[in-house]
C-alpha cells in the first residue's frame, strides 16, 4: 500500500464484496428453506455493511481513487473476505456455514495483518492495526460459535455483534 487513500479504497471494496457474498448466501439459504443458516449469513452481511460504512466515513474528506476490479491487490481472485460461493449449497448445515464464515473473516484478518506488517506509512499502520483488531474479534467470535456448536450447545438466538 502506497497511500492511505489506496488502503481505504481496498477496505471499502473488501467489506462491500463481503456484504454482497454473505447476502447471496443468505438468499440461497432462504430459497431452500434453511432459515437458521440464512440468518447467520444475513447478520454477517449486515456487519460487513456497517464496516464498509465505517471505512467510507474514514475516507470522507479524502480523494479515494476509482479502481477497477483488476486494480485491487488481493492474494487471490476475489477480495479476501468474500465467502466461498459453494456456501449456496441448499443442504449446507450450520457447521459448514460457520466454517465458510470463519474462512472469510480469517482471510480479511490475514490481509489487514499483512498490510500492517509490510507498510512503512504510519497512518496506514494505525488504520490497519484498528482493522486487524476488529477482524480478530470476528475470528474469535466465530471460533466461539464453532466450539458451542461442536459441544452440542445452542448458539445465542441473536448473534452477538462483533
């Protein structure tokens, strides 16, 4: 990352694509009657939209570059928090849904951590550190949900906000 504006453009896109994919997964689960998994994905989409709004607010007075899909520097084809499309399988259970969510949140954590570890820009470092802490909380919460599920315990009726 060369500039704070480039970092924020990436952060906005990362959260935007995460919200879109989690929403698609929730819609797929709704269409096949898998309401429990749909609710999980829908809430994750909502959280991604909140994080996108936060990144956009931080970009408020800055001139954020207009970037095409190929301009983004992701470790793979899609942004690192984009959940696996195979999550649209109508027979997916809560265990696999949680795993898909964990992989997406871990991808975002790893991406922000890499930015934090490789940037020389103190402002990018400060922002990346905040985003790493936020994504770390998401990963920890998903690990908690997975542990509850594996122990046969019910998950909270309302998912705790990250």
